[in-house]
């Protein structure tokens, strides 16, 4: 009698995913159970998800729900667990698969497994690398000497840890050497797949419902209108690519040949192989694939984030600049949007540039302005000008004053002295904390009033850093009084020259000619 086929850990039925509600109550749920909680607005947090995995899981769940609802012809998102199970099965059938598409270990290599394509060769020998732990090969983290997060810190991964690692690898990974291609939804192999969106609140359920609605409403605006949605359901030998025209607008992609199997002692072993081609041929579109959370620049290139993350200069550019937002990145007042949110794990060539996350509260009046093109443009012009004023406060007001102090009030400053950078950085952080609060609270004020208010605040914040330096920087005692007096004079003169609106009286010729203006 032939042995029964091995099907282990079917996410449609197994309660493998840990969740917690807003009262701290914890439970384990299946994938349909998770979707049921989220779609019914029940406060739900995945307890096992790490920070850098949050957007991968959020986007996966939203795309999966949007695909299932579309294929099932469901009008509303809210369903109970049995209904979601039927919808997920219908979604898999649309790509020629069944429950195995949501099963972690499937012995029949002609069939898909969760986030794992069929292996046409019929043998795991073609997937030569074996892993029993979740190291850098099955995640996107590339750490230096294990200083950031220990790469092999999980000795015996649980089912949900395998789930999170597979979703992260297959939907967020970039190029990692020959035969290891990245996802289509980023601008180049060393870029990242960011999240730039609005949200009703910081809860997972509210964001899920909001983004599912945004995707469904914006489906027709996405160029790709193919049929394959769950890309892992299609066989892949590693030597061919799919075209964007082959895939559904909400496609959930994979980028690596991976297959989980049972090891000799019953533990899960990941078999990983290389490929001769990317799974989706999208090199020419530079990340412009219709990803719901990725902004695209005027030149058609998807956003690539740097290690500076979502500082105020970058956020105002993304909020007001010349970017085309994904369908989840547009402001939807009818969906209760109250926050701008940015998330990204910055990747680079052979390194990870850190995980960055930012939430910006957007008050009602600001939401009204952002929803109207002309007023949004006006506020954007002001925001850009304020970024430039912040740079002036940092480099033309505070920096020369600090250098004057540190160098003992010399006749000529050495502007390449980097010993003051810490104070300049702290000023930037202080500005960052107040930038959008000032921008939105002063949005209805005239430019004259608003600019004067922000320049006064910039001077106050810069003066705080100068006072801190005066009490802490090492200055030769013989030149202390001269350095203190000259630095204060340089600061006041530079501030009155470059941030005139902060001062109600006219600038005097004497103050305008201070040493600090040589920068």
C-alpha cells in the first residue's frame, strides 16, 4: 500500500500564527482566522513578527485578501473564518492549485507549497543548499559580524517563523550574488521595497481594512492585468521569467527557488537553489510595477530609500513632491486617514542600511489641504522652503558659532572641522520633531506670519544647542571668555542676517558683517 502523501502544516486549518488583542489576550489562529479577525476590525497584532518583517506581512495579507475577494466576487471584506477559507481556496484554484498552496511542507514536488513553487525536475537535489535555521539566506538581513541581529539566533524555528521568513524572502529580497535575483517591486537589485501610505490609525486591523479597500478601488489603474496572482503556484525551473503582463495587478511574487521538506529527525529543512533568470522580468521598468505602497518618480523609477530614512526633508518630498503614489499611498478621507506612514528596511550592496519607520499625524485641516491639488501645492512650496531654512539654521547660523567657540574665536574659521557635527545633528533631530507640527498648525496662516514663526523656532532650537556647547565643549581656559563672547556674537549676527523674519527690527550693518557669515 503506497504511503500517504506528506502534507504538513496547512495554514488554512492549523492555528500556527500567534495574535494578541488590545487587552493583551493572546491566541493562535489559522491564516483564514487571521484574515477574519482583521476583516472584522478586531484589534490584532501578530506577536511573532519582527519589526523589519511588518510591511512584508502587511502587504502579503492585504494583497492576498484583495486577490481572494476579487476572485470570489465578494463585495465586502468582512467574513468569518470558514468564508475566508473558501475564498483562499478559490484564489488558489484560479492559479491551478489547491490547499497545498497554503501548506508549508508538501512532498509532491509537482505541486506548490506555501511561497514555494513546484520543482519540475522532480528532485530536491537541484536545490543544493540546505538550511535548518533562519539565517541571512532565508531573510533579507545582512548584518556585520552579528552586531545588529544575530543571523542564526533561532535554533529550531516554529511554523510561524518559517512563514514569516518565507514571506520576507520571497517578497522583499533583492539581488544577492549570481543566481540569486531579487523581487520585481524595487528599483534595482540593491534597492528596497518601501511602504509609503496613509492610515486611519496604527492598528493592524484598521490599516488592513483601509488598504484592502484602496487596492480594490484602484485595481483598474494598475497597468499589469494578467491572470497569475499567487506566483508560487506556477512551476519554475529557474531558467525562464514571467512578464509583467502575465501577472495579476495584486500579484504576490516569489524571487527564489526554495522548498521545505522533513529532515531525518522530523524537523523542517529548507532546500534552496539558484536560478538563471529572475522570476519576473521587470528590469526595464525600474520598480514601476504598480506596487500599492511604492511611490514612483517622474522619470518612472521607483523610490529607493537611503540610510537617512524618513527624516523631515525626505517625508516632505514624498508628501508634496513630484511622486506618483501607489494606490495605498493616496490620501483617502473617506477611509478615515489620519496618519502618513513610512516603513522600509534599507538594503545596499552587501549590507543592510537599517530599518526605518515613521508616523506623521495629519490633523483634519491638513487633510483637507492635502486633498486639494492647489492648496497641497502651496503647502508643498512652503514645506520645501522650510527645509532650506532649516539647513541655513544648521550650517550658516549654528555651525559658525560652534566653530568660533571650539577654535577659540580665531580671525578665520576652519569650516572642515567636524568636531561640532554632533551638535548639528542634534539640532536636525530637534527640527525633525517639530517640523510637521509647525507646518500643519500654521497651514492657514499667511506666508509672512508662518515664516516668521518657523524662523523664530529655528533660532530658539539652534540657540539651545549653542548653550549646550558653551557648557560642555572643551575650550582652552586662556581663550574661554573670548571664545564665548565671539561665538554668541557670531550666532546672533548670522541669525539676524540669514533668518531675518525671526527678528522684528531691521538688521544692523554691524551685525551683518560678523565672522560667521564666511560659510
